C-alpha cells in the first residue's frame, strides 16, 4: 500500500462504520525509540485508527507545554533526523497498512530543505504531514508533489478566507483545532458549539484536536468530526506510569477513548 491507498482505505472504513477515527499523538523517541513503536502498536491493538508522530528537531518550537517537554526528552534520545526516520521506518514495517501522520514545524523542514525533508519523510513511511506553524498555504502543494498527503492545520478563529484556502489544499483530510495550543483545557459547551459550526462549514473530512482529555468530551463531539487527535493528555499520562506498565496503560486509555467515539 502507498500513502494514498492507506488513507483512502482508512477513510472508507470510517464512512462505513460511522465512527470517528481515534488518532493518538506520540513524539518520535519519547520516552525512547523502542517504546515509541511499542506504545503505538499497543494503541493500534486497542482500537486506534491511525498514529500521529511528532518529528523532533532542535529548531522546532511547540507552544503546548506537554509537547514541548516531549520534544526535549526525545532530542536526548535521537539528536539527528536520521535517527528519527529509523524509528518511523520500524513502526511502518510493524504496521504496514495503518495511516501514519507526521507533525513538523517549518524550522525543522527548513533545516535540511523542503524537498529533502519530504523525500526522507516519505521514505520513512509517513503518509500525511501536518505543519503546525505553516504561514503559506501554497507550500502544501509542494508536500503533495512529493507523494505525501498535506493535512492543513485550520486553527479555530482563522479568517474564513484562509480556512477555505487551507481546506482546499487537503488531499484526504484537514485538522481543525478546538483551542489556541495543544493541552489547553476545554469548555465543553463552547467547543461543542464551535465543532457544530465547523461541521456545517467543512467540505472535506477533518480531525479535531488540541485539548481533548476524556471520554465525555469525545462522546459530545463525536457527531461533529471525522476523527480526534489525543496528544498532550496521552503524553502527560505516560509520564505518570512506570515503563513496565506502558502497554497495559495505553491499551486501557485507548479503549476508553475509542468507546466514547462510538
């Protein structure tokens, strides 16, 4: 399967089941290269539909505190992009049919150049790319030209014209945010109203994220999204359990979140 086939198949299953995707976010090499793969596989076994992997580099600047600390921990394990790609390739080999999305920052991409970064990203088995701080929508065309599905990040409060521009660049799906930055506590009533408006305005499938924490939120928002990304909360919880309990803990959390999506 190539990137487009994996994403097409995953979205087809989503339409047939009527259930939103559940997409756990992990930073590559946090807590370690080996555990990134094992935790992702445990999440998939428990019902996750896809995986999002943060690509850590020294130039990246996550605004959310949990993701920022996760990048710092990861860089102590994999100081080079070559080592990051090795982890991605191991996960791809272990889960050949699963959609894998990458999360990167423009500074990370510019460190080695757009074309080289995208060539290496695709070779590592990443299907789609979210660029957290993208300011020029046309760059998403370059992502698509390299055989990677662009996943435009549409922030809540974005001007309607910009939101339309970004959505138009999505090949398979977009990513819409509930909060200004990852890990922000949510007001469920306000987020439900915002998500309802997003659903009415959207022309393409989209993931919903930034601040999702518990099954109550997922259950309330399930009618208004094609999928959910749970990131900061997963990173925070992983820091609170010993290494030997990662698999069991992740399986339990993913099971609860996935059940809420139903």
